[in-house]
C-alpha cells in the first residue's frame, strides 16, 4: 500500500491500479474507506465520525497535493509524502 501520510493512527494511501474518480484510501484500525478528492466525500466503506472529521480536515488542507499524487498514480510515478495533521 503506497502510504502518503500517517497521523493519529490513520493511514492515508493511494494505489497504482486505480479507477476514476480521483480518490484516496483511509485505514484506521479495522475501519476502511475511500474518499473522493474532488468533493471530499466517502465513496466506499465507512469510518467513525471522529476519524472522518480528522481525515476531512487533513484532506481539505492538502487537496492540491492529493490531486498531484493522483496524477502521479496515473503516470505510475513515485508518490510524494504529504505532511500529517498536527
């Protein structure tokens, strides 16, 4: 799993064999979800409200970097790390 960020036990990743729409994956303990980058909503899976709030705060701050990594996924390039939520 190409991890691009980690904070408070939450792991954010993108995979190379992906499909539209542009999205990223979130893993926290046994919870899993995928978020659309364009509108920052869960498109697959579910997370607790607390984890969702943290992920949305982080993603809002880093939306441009997420889109850049999505373009890198499409080109099969190495992904760039994104600063964690502090």
